[in-house]
C-alpha cells in the first residue's frame, strides 16, 4: 500500500508546478466551484496510477490542481462511495495521496437527508461530529506506524477552529447555516421512516452515504477537516417524503451558490 501511495503522489507531483496546501472533495452541492478555479491541470482518475473510478451520476471523476481565491488546491471533482463496490481502503486512497503530497487541510461536502425538525431542504449544515454506521472502518487491517497511530483519537474529528471561522463568514454574508451531527450509512437506498426515527433518536441531525471514511483517514494522518452537508431531502419524524436522486441533485444545485461563497471565503483563512 505504501508503494502505491508513493507512486500516485510522485506521478501527480511531476504534473504540477506548485505545492497544494488544501485538499477538497467535491460531493453534491459544491461541484460548481470548479468554475471559479484557475486550473493548472485536470487529470481523469483513470489516468492516475492506483486510483479507482467514480460511477455516480453528478460526480465527474477528475483531479484538479489550481488556484482558488489565492490558494493552490488539489480538488477531487467527484468522490468514491462504499456502495459502488469500492473497498474502504480504495475509496480513501486519494486522501492518503493528498497527505503524501504535503496537504494538511481537507474540505469535504455531501448531500444528506435532514432529520432535525428545524432543518429545511436547501439548508447548509456544518458537520460538527459524526456517527459511523457503515459497518466498516478504513483503518482496519495492518497499521503503518509511519502514517499514523493504531488507535487514532477522534475527539475532534472536525476542526473547531475551522467551524468558528465558517460561522463568522456565514454571519457576515447572511448565509443561513445549521450545525449538527452527520450519520453515515452504506447506501445506496434511502432510509425508511423507522431508520430516520432511530438515527435521530441516536443523536444524528443528518444522514448520508459518504464523508466519514475520508474524515477518519484524514484525522489518522493528522490532517484538519472541515465538512459541509447540503440538506437535500427530509426524514423528519412524521414528515418523511419519497426521496429521488434527481431531486437530491436539484436541491443541492439550489444551495450551491451559498456553499461556494462560504468555501471560497474560508480557504484563505485556513
């Protein structure tokens, strides 16, 4: 595994002229930010040694290097999901490569179903903590001490410092921001009313099918993480409605301008 990480990192380092300082994984709700990037190079995942490929509608599947609001970033334009059949090791492999290239700060985004009664479709939720119900963990198996500890601390999975800055930016720009706990499941089906009720009772505010594996690996590697969910459907007790992937994409698109503005202004402050 270490050799694969090194091979991929070396391949990418030979393609760029500047050291990226922030890594980004563009899930639903923020993909349009690529229009704001001064792109130096864009590389399809299939052309990168050891990278898996994304198969989900709305996830392009390229790695972008460029400058965004003055910050040189490494951007995954489309992520990998456990439900696609990727192993936990494979879907978090790009985070390992980012770290090998010297990146210590990571921004993640996703679409999620809101279970908190105060949430509305189109809300942006800052993730302050998570619950892993995916039934697996990307750190299972052999540990490489040179990468991180066998038992990494997760008491601050999401940077309180970054959250504070984001809330200040949101207030200054009149962007409505929620804050809550994200619960991750495998997918690919949406949740039943009973599952929504159980998850909310457990302390989760939103549920989705990504982000947690990447966060776990990033924290294991000593990276700081900031993550956002766009609430694209509701699973509020007594108000569960039929969910559809195209409707999720539409709701994410509606919230996108505010998500982009928030991330753009946050980047130089990280």
